[in-house]
C-alpha cells in the first residue's frame, strides 16, 4: 500500500520527496539488497524531514517496512540520511501491548512457593481499625481484642461478589439453572459473615459439586437438603386385580349320556 501525502509548495519538500534513490541506498547498505523491497510511500516528519518506506523482505517479518528518514537544512542544502529502522506496517504481526507483570497474573497462576505481594495502595484493602466500612468487622475485632492489619474495603467486597456471581457457582451457571431449588433455602448452606452474608455462603454438602466453595444464594444443585423424591415400584401393576382365593368354585353339571338329537 502506497502512502500519499500532500506536500507543501516549495523546493525543500520536493527535494525530500524525490530522494527515493538516496533512501534506498541507505536501506540496502544497512540491511542488504535482498531484504529491501519496493518503495511503499513516505511519511512527513516535519518541515525539513520525511521518512521513505520500503517493503521489508526479512524472513519472519511479513508486513514490516524499512523506514529511512532523510532531512535537509533548508532550500538548496543537500539531503542527508538521518536514520534507518525496521518498522511494522499496518498488516504486520506484532507483539501485544506490554502489560506490567503484576497485572498479568490471573486466577490459578500462583503455584506452590510463589509469592505475590499486594500493592501498597491496593483499593481492595483498608486498615482494619481506621477505615473499615464493615460494621460487623469492627464489632468483632473490638470484642475479641484481636484483628488483622487490613480488611477488604467495600470496593474489594463488591469486586469479589461480582466475580463470584458470574462464576461456576453463580445463579447463571448450568447447574443452577437446572436445579430444583436454591442454596439460600438449603440446610447445607453456611452463610458468610459481614456484609456478604445476604448473598453468599459456603456449601457444606460433601455430595454437592460446590462442597467447600463460596456459592451464591441463588445457586443450586440436585443435592438440596429439602428435596423429596417419591418412591414408587418400578414394576408396573395392573389396575384390575382378581384374588382367586375369594372366589366360590362350583362344578359344572354333568352332561346327559344320551342327549336328544
């Protein structure tokens, strides 16, 4: 694809645009003739410099281009080469945007022996005694006389609640949608403490798939404590039954030895 730019009137810009051969020679000198392809246009850098683009024939760099920046000191001054670099084109395969390592870690990445410190200003945590906005946490800490350095902030609790709701043990999971009832009415449901009590708890049924996991009150499975299954015989029984022990048995009358013809 050729880039077409409108040049300002003047010999400076025209001289820079016409310096294709100079730019190609610089690219060939830097990379070798076999790696420099056709001219693919140019990009204006400023009033006295532009970058000529050439298709790159470098193995493994499909869609990349050689960018050769040429410049001049002014009208009548010679055009010189400033730099030669390899740059990705619009169709080039490039690495994704760099993300700091602490933001790349996902659930399940932490293994045995791994350490992942929390950020000093993590919005999910607040000081346990100074800024806790959970009355239940404050009450328990003062009554017992012990406490943690930090507790989850309101932001942290809401973030966790939203994550759990859309997870495997939330109300929209396949298991929950096919369950006969919800966890909120199950005897094996152990509610959490604090502000999450109304919406979350832990399953304590060893038969249930969510045993030991945090579940939403609207989650459910087939191991609900109040499920009753009607037990019936698997053998079909006819509606009309005769008990031959209650029938009176009488012999048939003897037939005449010489019946009348």
